[in-house]
C-alpha cells in the first residue's frame, strides 16, 4: 500500500515486555506521521481555540480549556517521547531522525 503515492517508511522496532518476551512494533514515518510524531494534537488544540472564541465573554475562564489542553498535550508529547525512548531504544532514535518534530512540523 502506498501513502501519499510512495511506499511507507516503517521501522520494525523490537522491545522486551515486562514478562521478558521479545515483541515487535511498527513505527510509521510516512504520511501525517512523517510530518510530526504528534500531528493529531494540532486539530484538537485548534478546535479548543475555536470553541473558546465562540463564547460571548472574553474572560480568562473562556480560554481556560484551550490553555489547559495546550499545556496538557504539549507535556504529554514530551512524556510520550521519553517513554518510547525507554521502550524502543535505538529504534526510537532512528525514528526521531526520520521524524524530527514532536507536534508542529518545522517548529517543535
């Protein structure tokens, strides 16, 4: 199967489970996941911003959800990265070379 007209870039990452068994996962580095590791956070954050803009009052509480979600997902991206680094080791380093951005392509 092609992704955006090209064969997919994948890394077959091996890891050891808690009970000592070796497993394999596929790390996809094509399509949306080739742009950034957590690209799907962008529409969620944008939706929260758009919902906040619809409120009649423009107080801090109107924007609380958008601010909270942005902080939550940004922190989660960094925590996920650390967890995957521990789980996949060298394979995660290889994946990070293919997909260098965590959330926003070209920026973060």
